[in-house]
C-alpha cells in the first residue's frame, strides 16, 4: 500500500491518493487499510512520504558521491534526475512537491513531514560541499533542492528533461567557484 | 469565475478547481458556467491560466525593470516573490506549478497552455539579461523560472519566504558574473 501511495502521489499529489485509489492500485482489501493505518489517509500518506524520503536520500547521496569535484557532483546529480524524470515519461514528479502544493492549513501534520523531508535532504546535500563555511554550504544545498523541485514542474509541463540538465550546468558553475 | 478559478488553482491545483468549487467560490449560478465555458472545466482552467500568465508577466517585468544592474534585477525579482508568497500566508502558489503537477496524459490541451506560459515567462526574463549571447540568456532565464517554481514548493512546506531570498542571492551571483 505504501508503494501504491507513493506512485499515486507522484502522479497527482494528495488529491490523487484517496483511500479508494490506494485500495485499487495496491489490490489490498479495503478493510486492511484501516487495519494497518487506523488514522486513515493522513497516516498512509505520512508513512509513504517518509518511505520515499529514505529512498531519495540514498539516490541523491549515491549520485553526489559518484564524483569528486564539486562541479562534477552537481552535474552527476542533475543528470541522475534528468534520467529519472525521462524514465517516468515526464508523468512522475517528486511527491514532496506534489503534496506540498496540495497542502491545506488543517494538514499541519503532513506539512511537518514535508518540512522534515526537505531539511534532511538539504543536510545530506550540504555534506557533499565545502564552501569554506557550513552556512554557505547549507544555503547552496537549499538552492539545489529548490531547483530540483522546480525542474520537476517544468519537465512535466514541457515533456523534457532539459530543465534538469540546464539547471545542473548553472549550479555546477556556482559549485566550482564556491568551494 | 476566472478569478475564482485562479484562486482555487493557486491553493490546490487542478483537483481543487472543480466546477462545483468554482461555482461556490465565484457565487455565479451553475448554469452560467456552461453558458460561458461550453467546454467545461478544461476551458475555464485554460482561460484562467492564460489570464494569470498576463498578470505574472507584468509582475515579473516590473520587478526586473525596477533595477539596472543584473544582480540587483535578480534580487528585486526574488524579493518581490518572497513578499508575494508571505502575503498569501504561504498557502498560495503559482498555478502553473500546481496544475503541472496534477497533469494527466489526457490533458494535453492544458499541458500546451502551461508550456506556452513557461515559454513566455522565460522569454520575458531573458530580455532583461545580456550574457553576451542570447542562448546563454535564455538558459539563465530558464534557471530563474525553475527556481521560482521550486521556491513556491518549499515556501509552502516550510512556511517561510526564505527559499526565495536564498535563491535570489545565489542567482544574483551568477547574474553579476555572466553579463
């Protein structure tokens, strides 16, 4: 059910991941949803976001660790995302993005899950860069994260992976200079 | 009805802008929706996105035109977006982003509207920068656009305008160097 929920969120966010959709996609009996997730949709979605977070941290870490020079690390990361978005036929985005843009004020619990996911990702990215001071590395990692989320949007509308490679080239310039 | 549709899309994308929601928010009688928009939801949403596009082009043009030096232009633009997102209490995002992340394959008509909106915005931004060659200015404008869309996501999850000011500072460095 967690995998089905991640898939639905990547396609159409919170609104696409209703209990009925999750039941249909996962093939699990409806009763089992409330057995495993007594708090219903918010609980499934929270756990699915946390599960995705672990996977994307590994994905990002591996891409950044694959190269040594700062500019090469950035290019490797954005190339990996460019491949990822093309493999999903430009229909699958980052669920952190899709769910963030569906947040309502009453979903504070989910907002905190997303904020934590972004914070963890930023900290991981920052560890790969040394800009002379940790605050600058954190800030650069924030820009990398912002750019990844934005590129997912444009790739989907433009049916192209170019927003990732384009952003990667510019951020590589900053990385080469900064560290 | 167009204004109501824009407001709904900025909050929760395509899924939030159903005909019933639009009728409720606009106060218009339900019959009038199909009178003015015989093709229903896709038509209203398309026209609302085009209407928003005109407004955001003016908003971006004014912010960029308010300063002369490239780095100052970027800082002015991202400060303007930081104010905009805070004024919306971090609940209102760019409808291009929210709708892009709700796109389904059968909504090709809407995807083209979004692609055009992004293309127009990129062309407008590029006009304000001279990187020695037009392709580099276009590519930088693409990065600016990507960053704006991504910052809207993070601002919403983090309830903070910092992703805009943070990105503005970095992109101002690139602008200062590049032109």
